[in-house]
């Protein structure tokens, strides 16, 4: 018999502003304890060095975390030009120094244009990508290097925000990109293009899917908000269960139809024709606004349950 999870059965999304120096899982576990939540998961790792937007899904929201794993991301980062490190970021050891004193702002801006659009990247050995169940960074720390296949990613926008010249120059960059894009690889490749080497000095994620910095809370803020109170004093910080899929069209079903949908049966609704094409997904609610889950549209007006929540959750 499975052991009942310890903690409260709460559902929703917390947009955490992860601080530097901790792993994504470490941040998740601290937030989970503060909420005393029975079930929680994060939606894609941020390096310990990195700060910023890390959406955490509690309870039923974990059923929709894949939408955030697959979502586009945005970052700001400071690249140090003139130094290469063994990890391509400031957590590593400097392995090469070449003066960047001759590098100009115009040269950096021009070099960055090559990274816009669809590009090919070889994941760093210090990434969280797994090989036979082991994160690459753990293998790298053991001195093990494995072959990595190049991956196609898309950089929608990349901009030079500021440039500070010097023997070791600094460039502040903003990047909007598809999932799986490695900012440290962009830094490394930019340094190679300029002939001076480079690494990531700071990295901050400003957006993950629909969630941005402005919606986020630090762990310190959570601790301060809770104080000596009960965990439920934090519940007002949670976004609705359907927040990860809020971009999908919504369909509210009459009570009789909602009953069958909850049981896992496809239901007919004439309004479905206006919501999309066959195979498209929609958020499904009952008449009182309770979120039932997501469904897939058929060409005959039916909506088939794709992922249901355990209980009605306000949308």
C-alpha cells in the first residue's frame, strides 16, 4: 500500500525568483517545506550560478508542467570577454586569458547577429543534460567527457545592452530563445568569434513561458510573509492551477456535460468548432468556473479529455 504523501494537498503555481548559489531542486524543497505541500515540482533546472524565474508547480499543476518545460525563455547575462573557464561560467577555473582590450562595442554587437535565428549548439559538459541517467555536470566533475550531439535551438532576439571595455571586457546581453538554449554556449562561441574567449559571469532568467520577473517571489520574501504563521498564509501567492496553460482557449461546460467529461468521456459541444482545429487543445471548466483539465478537439465538435485534475480548481 502506497504511503500517503506528507503535507497539504494544495494546487497552483508559484513563480519563484531563485537566488544564486543553490540548485533548482534545493530551491524547490525549501519552497515545498514553507508551503507544507504534499506534491511539488519545478519546470526545468536553472544552474546554481543562475538567478531568476523558476516556476514551481504544486499538486494538480504538476500535470501541466511539461508545457513550461517546453516553453520559450528569456535571460539577461553578463559575458566576460578575454577569459575562458573550464565550465564556461564564473563557477569554473580560468583556463585561458587573452587580452580583450582591442575589442569594441561595435564588434561585439556585430558578432552577436550571427546568433539570431536557428543555430546549432553542442551542450556543455557542465549542463544538466543527462547521459544514462547521470547529469553531464556530475560526469564532468569526475573528469569524464562524453560525446554530445549538436542540437538545433532558436534565438528569437539577442541584444547588447551595455559594453565595458578592458583587458577583460564585459558585455551585458539579453536573449529570448527556445527551450534547451545554453547561454554559456553562446558566450563561449561569441568569445571564439572575437578571438579572445569568453564565459558567463552572471545569468538571470527574466521569463519562462508566460511567467516573468514581476510575478516572482524570493525565498526570503516567502519566509518573511509566512513569519510565525501557518503555511496557508502563503496560499494567496499561488497562481491558478491552469496558469501553465493559460494561453489555451477556454470552454465552460454545462453541469450535465461536465459530469461525463470528469469521468474521462469525450463530450459534444457545438462551441468547440470556434475554438480551434482538430487536435488543438482547450482548457475545460464547469459552469461554476472550476477547472476540470485540458481536452483535445475533434473535427465533429467533440472534446476528449487529455489531462484531468483530481478536484475542481478555480481558474
